[in-house]
C-alpha cells in the first residue's frame, strides 16, 4: 500500500523535490502571465517613448515571472531566505556583480567582436548608421534574458535538485 504522505513529503517533513519543481514551474507560468498583463503594457509604452518600438518585453516579463515563482517557493514552500538561491545580500556585493557583468559581457562581446572583425557580422543596408543604438537595444534584451536564465536554471530549481541529492558534489557545476 502506498503511503500518500511519503509520496509528497520527505521523512524530515519537507515537500519532495519533484513536487517543489512542479510548484515552481506552475508558479512561474502564473507569475509570467501576471507580469505580462501588468508590466507588459507599461514596458511597451515606455519603449515607445524612448523610440524603441521594436524592442521585445518578453525577456523582462519572463524574468519577473521567474522572480515571482522564486519568491513564492522560498516564502511558502521552503520558508528560506533569498540567500538560499544566491540572491541575498552577499550575492549583491558590488564585487560579485562586477565580476558577473564582466564575465557575462565578455562571453557575448568576444564572439561579436570576432564576427565583426572577420566580416561575418555587419549592419544591414538601410538600418542604423552607428553601432550605439543596436548595442543599447541588445543590452536591453540580453540583461533581463541572462538574469531570467540564471533564475530559471541556477536559482530555485537548481537548489531543489541540490537539496534532493545526498551531497552537493552529486550535482555537477553547483553554485
């Protein structure tokens, strides 16, 4: 006979990792819908005022959905602080943010510079005459997309996987 309590909870009383992940995914879907409905129109209007009509809001909406889901899981499922997923005060230290920005921007800058230098990347005819505007728009696109990716892949879900393992060495490439 299957014990329903053991199906959902560990012997320590916490929700099993599988159910935590299911809750996170559902919370992220709901959070993304809420963020898209509330923030999407504001972003679109703001972009229009800045002359960035072609700029997409999906990365910011996805990032906010992941933040909402992480908050819900940490607050109600885990009852743990933001630092458990690397978003506490220590994670916001200027040195850590600076190192992360340098590594992240370098990871995209080096290939782009290589592509420009070899002639494989160039402006299309009839578009911007300088690189400044397109680079600004790409930054608006990539920063929230990168933060979303970190929240999704290395945030709460990764923490749930890590906690489900016997030791942190069981998960390759942990925090």
